C-alpha cells in the first residue's frame, strides 16, 4: 500500500516509529496530488514549501527524541472558509479572492500546535452556500467515484481530497449539512459536532446560530482524533461551551450495553432512494445482531426543517455578509462611481455570485419590517418545536440512525437551474443542525453504479462520544470505508462522427 492510501492514525504511527519520515510522506503526497488534482479540482491553493518545512521540523523533533503532538506529521487540508495566517482564504468568492488572513482560526492554531502539516485549502460553494460545490467562483470539483458527478457541498473539496487520498484528513464546516452530506457522497466519515463544542473563531461566518466546524476523515478513529484536537473552550467565541472535552480516542473503545437506537419514521418517507433505504435497513440489522434495540420514533416537525433552515440561514447570512463593503475586506470595484453607495453596490454586484445574492435578498426580505414576524420570528418558533422533538425522542433512545441524504451524488449541472431542488437535498441534515445536536455520517454501502451511501447517526447534545462509538461498532463489522475509487482518467467518450 502506498503511504497516501493509509489512514491518518496509521501514517502517524509509521512516522513516529520512524518507518517513514514526514518529509517522505509530504513528497509522495504532492507527487500524487500533481497527478490526480487535474482530474478532481478540489484544491484552491497548495503549499508544498510550507508543508515540507513543517515536515522537516517534525522529523527533527523525532530524531532528537522530543515530544510530538497528537497529529504528528499528518498532512491535513482545510476548507477555504477557515482562516489560515499568511495563506489565502477566499471562501471560493471573488470578493475575497486576494484575502490573506493575518491570523489563524482557533482550529487551525490547534492542529498546528499538535504538529499537523497543513497542505492546502479546499474548494467549497461560495461562502459555504450550496450542496454541490458548483457555487464556487473558481472551479467545479468532481466526485472521485464518478467525475461526471458533484462531490456534495458545501465542503465538497475537503471530502474529495480525503477520498482521492490527496490529504489524510480535512476540516469542513457544517451549517445545514455541509460536512455530512459531502462525506456521504464521497464515502468518508464526516462529523458535525454539537453547537458550542468547537470554536468558530476564524471561520468566516455564514449563519452564526448554525455554523460548526467538523472533521472529514477516512475512518471513525481519525474523526475522533481530529475532533479531540479541535474541541474545547475558546475565549474568542462566546458561543463555545466551557465543558470539559472527553477523551474521544479512548471513549470509542468502550462498549455500550443495551444500546437503544431510534429510527425516525419521517426520514424514511417519500423521495428516499430505494438503494439508500435498503443499505440503511441492512445496517440496522447489523446493529441488531450486535445486541442493539431498534425503537421507532417520530420527529413530527422535521418536515418543516428545510423551510425553517432556509429562512434562518439566509436571514443570518444577509447580516453577516454586510461586512463585505470594499472598505474593510477584499475586492473593490474598479467602477467605484462617485459616491460610497455606488462603490458598495458595484463591488457587491461584481464580487458575489448568484446564489449568494439570492440568499442576501431572501434574508433581507425575511428580516424586513412587516415580514419579520411572518418569516424570521415564525421560523425561530418552529426551530424550537424541532429541537423539542429531538429532546422528547432522546428520552427513549441513546442515538438515532437515518440516511444522510435522500439520493447519492447527483450529476454536475443536474440541479443548478432549480434552487429549490438543490435546497431539498438537505432534508435529512437540516433538522439536527437546527437542534444543535451532533451527527456523524459514515459509509454504509454502495449503489449498483458504485456510488457511496452514507448513514447518519445523531446524538444528544455534547454526546459525540456515543455517536463515534456507535459509528465504530458498524465500521468494525464492515469494510465500506476501505473501498477506494478507481482514479483513472476516463476513456474519451466514443461518439459517432457526423
Ligand atoms: N446546503 C446547505 C445550504 O446551502 C448547507 C450548507 C452548509 O452547511 N454550509 O445552506
């Protein structure tokens, strides 16, 4: 097996045992990236020089017998809406095309402290608004399992690089599903932590009552490792919990006696692809075989989650994105006009893509006088009902299992002309985002055309330990997470000459 094919935990072990140097890992990885990136187009920026410097530093520490961090020598990719000091952070938007942050996000600082090697920044839907990564102002990332298909979104670049072995692990952000859904489309593990578990300091804000940063990894143990590093209190994010962080890496090894898994009936209704349904049903049998009790539950208000989410998220986005005024950040239109209002509006007209503009308009509408009560206030009340549904259900069960997405990865261009169809793909991820609870997506099968299927496990607030354990229980019994795509340049399609 080539080094880049290993999991993060395994490559770390080899580096620490000095079976391979961090420098060799980085060099081999970049050779592979040079070969495969033109096919996948998942990176917006790569930093080989910085990666090699850090690798040498770690190799030196190891040869001196110095202590190394939890992520020693692991090459990590970062979604390009998370600030990296001295490294461009564009949010895949023209408005931030040349923005170089003067500071590291909390999560970036933490992974650097633990000796990870940051190799580059990954593509996303502009400002993380989307479900396919097609809203990027720069590139359309392709799904390594089928390059005619999207990798999911908005953290599509992070999911694609992990699948294509172009990074050992990656960070994504999840507002309404953007870590879990691309992880499911690309066959990875993707974890959205509880709201408050991980600091958002340095994450470019989209919808502040929903945004969370989470790991996208090759297996469950890697997700536990990365979550361990990025969790914890931070004075720079007032929504960040002051709770102690459990030891996820050890916690994952414990066994649950009398595990009760809830099956929310609303997540298995109309519109769910039959192959996905069958894969989840098979997975549930595996859990039953391991002694879990399956309990039918109901989340009656989840049918309103997509509508509620798209009111709250757009309202918050319209306010968060007001800061891009060409004075404090990023682009300033060359056609600035002769007054400040012209300068603002021309810059914003040039700098934002159409989906971002649509959301700013929707959000301003939902917040405007006369409509606020009918939209934003009402959505906030429905959000409480959705949250209460989860609280009630968690009285009866320890976790819930459901699909991550109603379909597997769709074709490039399939939904771009119909925003509502695109929004509906978030049907199974938005309810838990609104409730603020943690969720993990893990590979649980493949369709007949070899596209990955993701299964979501949802847990109580701050109970990441449980969902990681339940995920690991399934992973131990299956090998879906080990299957790799065939990353070969497709044969040119043979057409008929006319
Ligand atoms: N697809 C959802 C949206 O477009 C979720 C995005 C996200 O989680 N960042 O808003």
